[in-house]
């Protein structure tokens, strides 16, 4: 069964990590329902929230791949309720 989740990501050096970050997101485009990014140019950081609907395996895989990028921190909140 699928669940709804929100991933919060902080890119500490977006110039170096954003290309890989976006490549991974493209591989998961089927489960991504929305995305919002806010640049903090003076601090050389970006904060991105991603809304997904997928299985726990899909959500955990996306979170893990993004979290393995150097300079990226990701936290995920997953709904307890299952959806279709």
C-alpha cells in the first residue's frame, strides 16, 4: 500500500549538489506530487520540500539516495494512513 510523505531537504552547497539532487528526483518522478524550493543565496544554501505518494520502499529509497549526496541533509515524515 501507498503512503503520503513529505521530504525536507537542506542543500548546504547547492551549486555542487543540485545537479545530482535533480537527477535522482527525475528517477522518482512517478511518485512526486509537488516540490517547493527556497534559495538562501546569501547563506549558499537551499531548502526544498517534496511531497510524494508511494510505497515505503520507494519513499525510503528516495530519501536514502538524496541523503547520500555530499552536503545534503534529508528528513522524511510519512503518513500513518495508507492511501490508494
